C-alpha cells in the first residue's frame, strides 16, 4: 500500500478489525519511511446487478427502490423494519448467489411475493396487486381464494397433526 503522505511503497499493518457488517476489513497502517499512520478498508468487490424491466430496459439494482415497494405493501401492518431489511438482504443475497449479472424484474417480484406471503398476507396481496397488475376485482378475488385455500389446508394439517400426537 502506498503511503498517502509521502508516497513510499512500504507500509505495515498496525491493527486489523472486521467492519460492523462483517463485509469489510479495516486496517490501520504505518508508513516505514515517514512513520505516519492511515486507515484503509478492504471489501469484496461485487458486480452491479442489472434489472431487466418488462420493456427490456436495463437499470442497476436499487435496494432503496425494493425497500420502498415492500414498505408500501407493509404500511399499517405489524411488520417491523428489521423484518423488511431481512427480506431485502435475503433477496439480494439470492440474486448474487446465482452469479448472473442480469435478472428480470419478474424474478425479483416473485422473490418478494414468496417472502411476503409467509410474513403477512395483507402485505402480500398489496404487493401482488401492483406486481401482477390486477386489472379488476376478479383478480383480487382469485388471489384471495388461492390464499384462503392455502390457509384452510394449513389449518386442517395442523389440526390433524395435533390429533395424531394426542392419540399416541
């Protein structure tokens, strides 16, 4: 590392610490020539994710835009900021794990709806109505019917499981 004060090429690491998020390393360095200290940060370089929109335009993945859509869906719902951040982190991690630098907005929407469906059904319906572009009330009814059917199946499975465990 070149010293920012005297441009000497030999420096030594005096202290090394992990950053608060665990994704950066902070190094305190000292120049071998002038003795001055400075700090450097090391982080993994990630490629920009490009989102392919419905009209085939491409734009850089924007966590703030994703957060905004999820927050709107969760407005006045018992969903914490931590839960929203967790969803955003999981989605971004899933996208980066694929190793693909371009992802469709449809794929992102599917990842969001999948997580919101587990977290809060009202937020899920709100997001799905925008994401799937519900045209009229019948689109809402169809989605609510699917959601209701899934809920009833869960309830009956749960009841059967309880009665099975009490019969042992």
